[in-house]
């Protein structure tokens, strides 16, 4: 269906009325819900890339220059990413879990902001950036613990002009990327990777099954802040539509599932959801 472009009061009223009709709502969120917390997103209102696509699993593991480049940019981006705070939209969904119909929240984001806002039944579809895993021995390290090691290994390194990018990334000078010393596992010297799903990598099967089971136990689905251009998220909207579940979408701009939606709201996400709170 075509999107209803609405101001906040109208969008909030329509969404509140829609939610009132259900007892078990499955929610999927994407990057658009965290832009209000200062974390940039990847896509524009048409669902097109705003910038180069994220690094792939194949390039990260197969090219030492890409591995070095990723960690140089992460080193610069992590401090701002790690202090981002939940916004009104995150808090509203936590409220709707505690006092309303939201039963499960599946997020494509890797920022942990839903949990920090108070949501408890959260499935992190693409993992969490605050953990780092060794690709050889599986050793897990908190990202905050890794950062001082990166400082120590790069004492005189400077990124040049830097700008924050999505998911803890940063745009830095190309020459700086080439001389950064990337991290290795302290136990086995293996490659380290953030505990997130890269492009070209499969979402863990158990995680998908948990989400599918939660959707199957729901009587409606709400998508917030996702263009659903990535199949890992779109498939849940398609599953809901195939099962005959009402599907509402709140997003600024086009989504891949617009034709499947029974309610499509194009409105400011933080203000719309935030106004649901008492």
C-alpha cells in the first residue's frame, strides 16, 4: 500500500489505534530508530545506499588491508558509538513491552540501545558490536576492553579528519588506515572480529529460529525504522504477510515491504513513538 505521510499527532493516533487491536505484537527495528541517538544510518528515503556498502565477510577475512582498514575506522568510531543513549522511540517500545502488546523485539541494529532502554525480550538479529570474537579460538572480549589495547599498540597514530559513520565506523584519512596496527587475539594470535553478522555471512540458525517462533506466536507485526532492503529482515515481513498477519510499517521513506503492509506510516519515528508514552 502507499505510505501515509503524516505529522506526528496523526501518525501517533493511527499507530495507537492499530496497536490497540492486538495482544501479541512482534516488532522489527532497523537503523532508522537509532538515528535519533546520533548513530548514522546506511540508506536514504528511497532505500538506496548513502555511502559504500559495509565490509563483507569475505573481504574482512581474506584481505589484510581490509582487516586493517576496518579496525582503524572502528578504533575512531567506537568512542562515540559506545556512549550513544536510547531515545524516545527506544523507550516507547520498552514501555509497550512492559505495559502493552509488544511480546518480542527483533532488531537489525547492533547498538544494544533497546536493552539499555529497558526492553527485555530482544533478539539481536545481526549480533552486538560491544563484543569481539576470535575467529580461531572463539575467545570473546568486551569491545571496551579491546580499545585500550588498540591505543597501546598505536601510540603515535592519528586518523586525520574523521567523521562518524554507521555502526561504530568512521571515515578517516586513507593514509592513516595503511599504518594502523590491527588487533590479534591475546590467546592464540587469531584474527578478531566484532560479534556481528557481516554482509556475505549467514545469521546464526538458532537466532532465526527463535525469531520465527516468536513471530508465529504473534497476532500482528510492526516494522520501525527499517527499509527492509536486506533479506534477513525482509523475510520476517514476508512471513507475516504470508501468514495473514496484519503488518504495520513506520519508516521515513520507501521500504521493500510497502506492498505487503496493511498500515504504512511515513512519519518521524522518535516523535511518533515517543508520543505514545503517557
